[in-house]
C-alpha cells in the first residue's frame, strides 16, 4: 500500500446500496486482516424467479404495495397466491 492510509470499514451500513458503494471503491484484499469468519446457512431448496411485467402492472402493484405498507415482492406474492388459490 506504500504507506497510504485506508478508509475504515463503517461499523454499520445504512443500506445494501451503501455497502455496495463502499466495496465498489475498496478492495477486500486491503481489509483481509480485519475480516472474520462467520457461519451462514442457505436454504438451497427455495428458489426465486425474476419475471418481467409491463409498466402499467408494475405501477399498479407498486401503488398497492405502498398503500398496504408492503414490499413489491411481498405484494406480488400475495396477489399471485390469491389468484391461484
């Protein structure tokens, strides 16, 4: 690193986007000595599919999700579950 000072890793990121911005401009190699091992579990049986929807439907679902204080993903799942029940 030639004596240059590195930015500290923030204690907490306010969002995934903030974390992404930090790591887009910093290399994990420079912070390797600060990294720690963590245990993680993954549910490999649950899959998520991305589906394209038209502009009109997207905005209608977004409006409904905001009214019900839900995420877009949650609102779409609820609407599909109701329709397919």
